C-alpha cells in the first residue's frame, strides 16, 4: 500500500492511520525516502537497478507482466507518476449546499431532467477542490512567499514588499489556477465583476447554458456555486445538455482514431445549411449522435427540395397578379395546408421551449416536404395550369404567402438558403430575421377539413402502393373504380374532390359510386369506407407478376410456420423476455395479413 502515490491507497492509509511516505522528487526522480543508491534515478531506471540487485542477492523468484490501468499524458504519452504534494484547495461543502438548494428550489432546470441526478449526486458527495496546477500557463495563484520571515502574503494586487516584515525578498507561488476555477467565474467575471457595470446588470443572469454532459460537474455545477456565492443568484435558469457526436461505431471522434469529421469539408461538399439541419434533425434529447459523412446527404436533399420548390413557384409568378390576402376565397385544400402549417408552428414552438430540437426539425421537414410540396403544390397545379386567370392569380397568391411563412419557420435551421429565397420574393423585409417567427393561431385550426383530407390521402396512398408493388410507372395513366357506401361521408368527399384525386393518382378514368361492378382483371386496394380497383391488365406482365406473388406467398407461409413453431416452443416462452415474445406475436399478425393480401392479388389477377 502506497498512500502517497495512489488515490485508493491514500483512502486506505487515511482510514488506518498509515504513514504517507513520498519517495518522489518534483521532477519525477526518486527522493530521500529511498536507499541512497537509487536516489536521483527515474522510476524506470530504478526498477531495472532493483531487479539487478535482487538477482545479485539470490532473492529473485520470477518477473512477469501485469495488465493494469496506468495514467499517461494525453500529449506526449509519458507515464504519470502520482505523488503526494502540497496544493491549494477550496472548501466545497458551503458552496455545494447553495448550488443544491438552487436546484431544489427550481431556480435551475436541466433538459433532459435525468442529468439532474448526476448534478445532485456529485454535489451530495463533493470533496474539497484542488485548484492549483503545475502548468506553464494560466492565472497565477495570488500568493507571495517571503525569503526573510518565511511567511506568506495573499493579495488582490501584486505586492512589492512582505506585509509581515517589510522585506523586498518575496516571490510569487509558481502554480496556476485550475482552468475550471477560472471558467467557473466566467458568467460574471467577463462582465466587469467585481465592479457593478452596466453589462453585469444587464446580462447577468442569462437564460440558458448549452453544454455537454461530460462537464456537468467540471463546469456547470461550479458556475452555479460561484454565482450563488458571489452574485447571490444563479448564472442561468435552464441547462440544456446535448449529446456527443460519435462515429457510426459509437466511438468518440478523436485524432488518434482518425474518425473525426471536418465541418469545413462537409460544408464545402453539402453546404452549411445541410450541415446544420442534419445535426438538428438527429439531436434527440439525451442521446449521442452516430454519424459519418454520408449522414449529411439527408440535409442536402432537403435543402435541394426547399430550393427547387421555391424556384418552381417563383417561375410561375411571371405574368401573375398577387391579390389582397384578406379578400381571398379559400378552398378546402387551402384551409387544410394552413391547418398543417399551424400544427407545425405549434410543434416547433413547444419543441424550442423544451430544447427538443430534433422534434422541431422533424416538424418543419414533414410540413414542408410532405404537406406543402408533395400534397399542396401538386394539388395547386390544377389551378396553376387552368385557363382561369383569376384562379391562377388566387392560387399563386396563396402559394407565395405560404412559402414566405414557411421560409420564416425554416430560417433557424437553414439560415442561408432561406435568406437567399426570401430576398427573391415580391414583397419582403430587409432581412428575414426581422420578420416575426410563425406562431400557432387558433383561428387556423380546422380539424374537420383535416379529417376529410385524410380520407383523400388514404385513397391516393393505397392506389400509389399498388403502382409501386406492381411496378406501374407513375407517368402511366390508369383506370380506377372506387366503391363507397351510398350517401356516406367518404362518398361525398371523394365525389367533391374527384378532380384532385384523379390528378394525384394520375388516372385516365376514375369512377366513384356505391354500385361499382368490377370488370376484367384488377388489383384491389381497401381503405376506411372504400374499396378501390386498379385495372392494370395492359400495364403489367400478368404471368410474371403471378409468379412473383406465388414465390412471395411461399416465403411468407414458410416464415409463418417458423414463427408459429417459435411461439409454441415452451423453452422459448419461458426464457425469452416479454418484449421479444411480443415482437414475434406482432410479426405473426403482420405475416398473416400479408398472406391474405397476396391471396387477394393472386385471385384477382387469375380471374
């Protein structure tokens, strides 16, 4: 046991009142507490010399390697030799108590809340803090020693003489403060403290600290302690703890592993907006992000989508007259897209307030790509390409207004591309950042219109799924019959929006009614309140499709047999966790549904 050279041994020595014998000099050589022969040697040389002497004395038994944890310098990789020495400490219990009370009283909130446990655990088990460091740089310890009377002077200003005996033979302590000690003072020391400056009055306390979980006790807790001690107030109200960016294998990025990502390279290849949006999209609160260079393609594709959709609308502005929005008549589709924009704004607002940046990014992504581009802009082409000039003016007015508001919502995630597009709009402020951020407006809520539109989406998706499953090209027009119950809400909606449905499924002919009689070879698609029949006899190779379906049926039935066997195995049911068993049961349900669907396809294609 070496209490002077190992933290664990030090604890043992303290509990058992063992002598703490230091055998090292400050330069790492052996000191006066070892036999004279070995004094002045490095640890490595001394070990070799001791082995030689043991052998010479006939006391040597054997030498073998042991695998154990040895500290190394992260720069030069030299072995670190711990030893007991005199250092400066801060008594922490009084400071920790204030920081704990601040958290308990709700003055500080962590996002996510699980990190409050780390904060509280460290403060409840705190030890005095060694703040002196033997480094070449840093804030000097404000202590001077007198060569004459051997006493020390602590001073805020540099003294010229010893305050005890008046001697000029004084020198300053060569140690510097721990970096985290200086950092702990940062929230107010940068604002002119201890003077009562205007900056200090205005900027302290601030609202939010954003940092990583690896420095909660190094920095976060210490800033709160210092703030409470010197300012009598916490330095910030919210602490957002973000995850760490790791490689795809979950490893920390480092120079030694060579697995780092250079942001400049990503920005050069994909753009800074793609870089920023991708990270926001993947920043799930409380989780690390696993990524490589390929990950940023997602943000790049979205940036391209925003640019291309905007360019399409701006191209259609030529020759058009923008109307007064207050006098516009809005269609159901217009009311639906404003409802969806409103929902996105509500989600983003809530996500920002709770620091769930991925929820905010996903909300703007889903709204802009799916709702605005894939549905509304596609539907608007009926009006844009019509012969009605007034309708063309009306729809482009709505589209541009929606684009402008969408750009404002996207701006925090993609500042450069949104600013570029914003400046091309017919009417705009000098900078997009001066425009108000979209907010949830109760008057835009329209649940009834949204519910009706869901039926249309379900029909369109079911027909598009048939196209995909049977490889019917999107540009090929199809004949579709849709059977609904007489006088049902679905029948009313489908007949009212027949032109829109026909456009979205690209049908040559579309029949909707309660007395549809199927004719010829068709592929069924079933949804809530309807049955759709896609006539594809001339668009697909029926023998080839039947062969594919039979192979898929055989594969699915084989998988059903295997899964049933697993679920009937008593050993599996006894040993497997509940979640694994439930997954197998859910899988069996999906396989049975898939088999029923395949059987319907085979029946209809064979008729």
